[in-house]
C-alpha cells in the first residue's frame, strides 16, 4: 500500500493492488508497531483490513481499523507479537502455521514488511486441511500398528500359517511353518509343495487347495504328514481359506494347520479305556445273569420237593421248619429274579411293550391287591385318583404294575403307623401333558444323604431295617430304569421321620384309545383245583437233570399220564420220530443238542412226515422275556419257568392238550400268554 501521488504508474499499481486486496480469499491486514517509552514494541495497531479478514475473523473493518491489536483480540501482548516485531523491525518476511486458540482454528500466516515498523499479514483458515491430515496420520498409524500386530500374531501363533498364490506357489509363511518344513521363508517363497514333499503328498495338498477355492470358504481336513526336516509322522488338522481381492478374484489360499497327534492319541486311549470299562461292566452283568440263572435250576428242586413234602405226613415241628425253608427259598428266588430282571433291563435285553395303558385301572387293581398287606400291618392304604380326566399312557402294563407294587411295598415296609396314599392326577398345563403318580407314606423317611443313592443298585439306607424287613436294594434301581425307558421320570421327597413321597411323571396320551384293548389282569396263581377224571396222556420229557426228572415224576404220580424220560435233545428227536406223544416237556439247556434245536428238528420232521404237531412245552430256568420269545420262535407252544410248581405243571398240561379247551390259558409260569 505504497501510495505515491507523484507517479501515475504508481497510482495504477495502487489501484490494482486495492482491487486485489479487496477481492482476495485470504484475509489481509496492514499493521504498524506501537512502542513504549523505552522504545520497545509492545503492541501493534491495525491500519487496514480487507473483506476476507472480516469474514474469517468475524470482525468488521470499522471496528478494527485504527485500534490496538491488544484491545481487539483481548490479549496483552497481542497474538504473535514476537514474530511480528521481528518482521516489522528487520524487514524480513516469514510464514508460519498456528492454531489460534480463542477461535479454535488453524491458520497459515504469511508476514512481510511493506515499510519500516510496518507489517502485513496474509492468512488462510487451514483447519479442515489440518484435520484431514491429522486423521490421515492417525489412520496410517493405526494401519501400521495393525500390520505390526498381525505380523507378530502370525509369527507367534503356535500354528503353522502360510499363504500360497492361485498356482500353489508359496507367498509367505510363519516361523512355526519354517520349523516343521525345515527351511527358511526365503527358501520356501516362490516354490511349491512339489519342491519339498513327495509327489502323492504334494498332489493331496494341491487337491485340498483347489477344493477350498472351489468351495469358496474355509475347508478343513485331517492328514498324516511326514516332515522332511526330521522325518516326524504327524496328524495335522489343516484349514484352507481362499483369499480374494477387492473384485472378488481368488488371489491365493491361506493355510493354517496344527498338530493333533497327541490329542488324537489321548482320545483313542479314552475310547479304549471306556470300551474296556463297558465290557467289564457287561461281563459283570452277564456273570450275574448266568449265576442267577444257574441257581434257578437247583432251586426248582428245592422248592418243588419242599412243596411235595408239605403234602406228606409231618409233625408240627417238621412242618414249621419246612415252612421256614420254603420262605427262605422264596426270598432267594426273589433276589435271583430281581438280579436277572435288572441285568436284562440294563442291557436293554428286556423288551418293553409300548401300548396304551390306563394307569387309573392299574392303580385301582394294585391298591386293591396290596390293601391286604397294609391291613396286616395296621396301616391304611388310600388312593386319590383324579376322576375328570383320562389316565392313558404309553408303556408296558406288566412293568407298570411291577413299579407300583414295588413303591407301595416299600411304603408299607418302611411305615409303622399311619397310612400310605397313592395319588394319580393329570397335569394339563405342562407341555406335553403329563400324568403324576405319587406314593407317599408316614414312615421312617430318608435322610438327605441317601435321597439320590437309593435309586442305585444294592443300596439300602439302613441295613438294620433291611435285615428286619428283607429286600435286596434292587427294587428302586429297576423302577427307575423302567420308568425312564417309558420316557418318564421318578424322584423322591423325604425327611427323616416324616415319611416319604415317590413321584413319577409319565407323558399322558393326548386322547384315550377308542376301545380298551386289554382284559383285566389274570390272577398270578391259583390253588390246585379239584381235578376231574382225565384221559391218560403219553408224555415225553427231555431233561438231563436227575433231580428235575425226579420232581416231575413225583408231580405226575397220581395222574393217569404216562411219562417217558430221555436225557438229551438228540434222544428226544429220535423218540419223537419213532412214536407219537401227546405232549413233550423240553428242557432247554441240555448236552448234545439243546431244547431249541431239538424242537426245531421235531417240527421239521413233523412237517416232512405230514404229521400234526405235537404239543411242546419248554422247561427252562430262563426267566427273561426274550427267552420266552426264543422258545416260541423255535416252535414250542408254551414256556414253563423253573421253579415249576405242581399246580402250574398240571394246569399247563391241561390247557395245552385241550382238556380244558374252553378255559383261558393261565399265566402262572406260562410266559407265552403274556
Ligand atoms: P429294597 O426295598 O429291596 O431294600 P429298594 O431299591 O426298593 O430296595 O429300596 C432301597 C432302599 O431305599 C430301601 O432299602 C430303603 O432304605 C429305602 N427306601 C425305599 N422306599 C422307602 C420308603 N418308602 N421309606 C423309607 N425308605 C425307603
């Protein structure tokens, strides 16, 4: 703003300069330094400003021109005095960037001196540019940090990590990979697997790469790899993921692998030891089943002969002893049956029926039957059956009866005073709807330590009680297994001396079946009936045990029947071929040829000769459901389980030879009618 009125040129220059000054986007201000008495520049005065100055700083031309900077900017000394003084005094211009705090903006400021003690500032607001630069710097820093982080991650992960291009050439790998491969990254990069491992292995690696690319996502496989570095043969789990560029083109495959040899070995060891434990457990169950089964045969003789002895003339003392003997035998048989039953249920060998069963009816009948037992002890046995709703469940009627008898039996056994209550109600709010059956008593109760354990095998809370009341500790174990196999649950609530409640929940059938398909239960046993004069039957018995033979002979004494005995299966087949019998009693376990084989052979011979089939009753110690089925499959008409009572034998003979053709077969020991 050097105005020289002498020179027209200068006048033009000034004119042009003014125009420029007014039009500039940058803020421009002309100042002069202000000195104090000691001659020190302590302030500066604003002489002239352009419109951009006003626009940028928000200060009008009128307000600032002629004023001291300290007054306008509200600062003593005014902003940048040091720099401006230097420029005004020395005449050397400068340029700097600075953040002007009162406005929180950044400025790029050029300062030059148009004359002594004067200076002009040209400034632009660069806040946006600075911010962009700042965030760019941050982003770059972040990127750098992330890269570093990723690099150190890949370097330090215990897994093998590598990258290959689409052609299978290595692009990079980590140190773990180098270690397994026995080569440094520089030696690996640019090469393919064919440079390091044998052809078939390299082929399989390549195949997996291509599979991952085709699959379009991570693909995992397990393979045994022999490493050239030290010849180790290891099972590696490898995941390969195709890498793509921004346009989605596959640029390579990222591989990550780790050694699972140890893990696999310990898994195998675990499976083996589990298998060993399971087979030991199976062997134990088998042993128990076999033992119990073997014991049934001699028990047959003990119980049978005991029964016969009771029919003879005895004095009172002998009779009392014999009664005790029979009681003890029956307890032993009960124990054997429970063990057999449990091992069958546990091994899943006991087939459970799955048919609609009306639980309310079973409760009525069982409570009716057990009422006598309770009354004998002076207890009341009550039942509350929810009358409004049906009570059909899907299950095995005989097994459900067994469960109820066991629970009510326990309740009566462990209660001295009071009552036993059986409750049956439907819970229609739960989904699916369930039926709740509970048996509660006012007896001795069970302490908290034993609540869960009583459902385990051979567990009794108080052995003193057990001695007094008998029992095997197997009932609840069987009960739980049975209920769970019918998709139900059982639990107990009890406090010592405050009675117990056993709760069973079974899924309720959504609707009762159209017609009740099952007849009422057949009574288990009947006293020997008045016998009618009978036709004499020719009976063949195949039995290797002399004791059993003696027993059956004794049972048949006094009947008109004629009994012939052979000692093994082969002899039975021969006799049956040479002569017609009305009935064959077939022991199952026999030397040379067992009862199943003998029955099949007899049936075949009958078919071949065009004869009508002879009645064959299996005679076994097998108390399991499956054995009844097996003997029926072999061609037997029925199945008698040892120990066989005299009444059962005679009734079975009658039933099967048509002496009582109109009467229903009874199921005492005749398992084929179940
Ligand atoms: P068992 O009755 O043949 O001993 P269980 O398996 O049926 O075998 O019962 C196991 C044990 O649970 C019983 O010996 C007894 O200690 C306890 N227990 C079962 N039911 C009751 C009950 N209602 N009250 C008290 N204790 C019971």
